[in-house]
C-alpha cells in the first residue's frame, strides 16, 4: 500500500458533486444543478502558497488550485465537481491513477468570480 494512502493522511471530508438535470413538462426547458454524489475522505493540499489572480473580460478572478487525493474509484470524472470546507472546486486535471489502483489524484481549482456556468 502506498505511504500516502494511510488513513491519517486522508483527513478531509470531500463531497463529490455530479451535474443533474430535469426538463420542465410545461415549457420543455432544460435546467441543471449540482447534486451530491458521494462524500469521501481525501487529502487536500493547496498547489500554490498564495492565491493567483487574473483578469478576464474586466472581472478579477482568483484561483485557488489544489491537489486532491482519495482512494481509488472508477466513477469520478473530470465532469464532476468537489466541495471542501465550503469551497466549490472545479476538476481541471485528472483523475490520474496512483500506484496499482491504490488511489486517484485530481487537480481542482476554486473560482471566486466565475459567472453562472452550470
């Protein structure tokens, strides 16, 4: 077993979110939302010691990238999101398999000013 997979290192509760959608019977309009898929223990480490900021279309956007490691799962995809300590995180890299299917690693970032992307 990989050294990082020890239970003591998986010390954060992370909720995996999946996009779900419904179609209105009256209007036929499709709406989507993020629903809780599962909650797991994981290791969450900020990728940079400070926040990185950029300007897009005149709006200041602050990224807080982090690396998230959890036990191996085949059902987590880059189309999902994560929630950790009140932060909603978009998966921007991975999942990458660690070891002999011992765990997965994701690169995620929080965008504090993102618009209304659903």
